[in-house]
C-alpha cells in the first residue's frame, strides 16, 4: 500500500501502532476527521513517506522524536490540532521537507535550528505558544517563500541576516508577537517580498526610508506598534502596494 486517503469523513479513534506495518506507504491523508490521541512513535517507521496531511483532527501530546526518521518526507501538515510541547530536535534530519505546517496548535519552547531545512519553501507555525527569538539560522532557509510565525510569543528583534533570503522570500508574517527594536533596514534587501506583516508587536523608531525600494511589495502591515516619526512619503513609489 502506497496511498492511504481517508480525508474529510467522520472517522474517530487513534492511530494504531500497527501503522508501522505500512512500510511502503508514500502518501497519508487523514485530514478533516476526528482522530484523537497522540501521534505514535511507530509513525517514524514509515520511511518511504513523501506526503502526510493530518489537519483538522484532535491529535494531542508531543510530536514523537522518531519523526526525524521520515527523511523522504516533502510535505507535512498537522494544522489545527491540539499538539503541545517543543518541536523535536530530530526534525533537523528531515532535509527534504518543502512544506511544514504545524499552525494552530499549542506548541511551546523556542524555534529550532532552521539551517538544516535548505529545501523548505513554506513554514507555517502561526497560532502556537512559541517563545524566544527568531534564530539567526533563519538565513539557512535558502528556498523559503513563506515564513508565517504570527500569533506566538516571540521576542527580540528581526535577525540582522534576514536579507540573506532576498531571492526567495515572498511572504513574511510576524504579526501578533512581542518583537521589539527598530524595523531593520535589512528587510529592504528582500526584493521579492510581496507581503510584510509586522503589526501588533512592540517595534519602535521610524519606518526605514528604504522601504520604497521593495518594488514587489503588495501588503505592508505595521499597525499597533510603538512606531514614531513621519510615514515615508516615498512609499507612493511602490506601485503594487495595495494594503498599508
């Protein structure tokens, strides 16, 4: 069996430990049901797995450390469940991941070392309880297009090396955290950026004048901060900007 799709039904109960016997499974789709309980350690035996979607269930507990064994996984989505605890360090072994979505859970702790995820294009961790700063290792996300960390409890400043993502990053979502300091001019190096959401934080100082060089920018949200000074008049040069 390579493909198991039970999506959008009314299935309930837990994932059996015997799932380990599906050693040839490549695609696992269980989203939109009412599965509960923890994600069993035996899931790590599915070493051929390429894509898994567990969205919209009632899974609880921590992600098992054995998840790091899924080194062929390219797509993992467990959005809208009740997972808690920290992201396991072993996830750094999942070097083929292109999309990781664990948004809308109750994850705690800090963001892990991100430098191992060189193929990751989409990272969705919004609406959790993550704390600490955004690590400098964010610069290791060499393929990242969407970085969505809104609605957590992140603190500190935007990493000074964020400009390293200038060729790929299209959406940076940091709304509703506890980030502070000045809005870094390094953001202006993100020439492909279309959406910049910095609202509902504690940023202070003035908006950098160089924002007018971000010619791809369509959405810029900075409301509910502690910003001061004048709004740069040259923002009118951003022809694509439709939401500010």
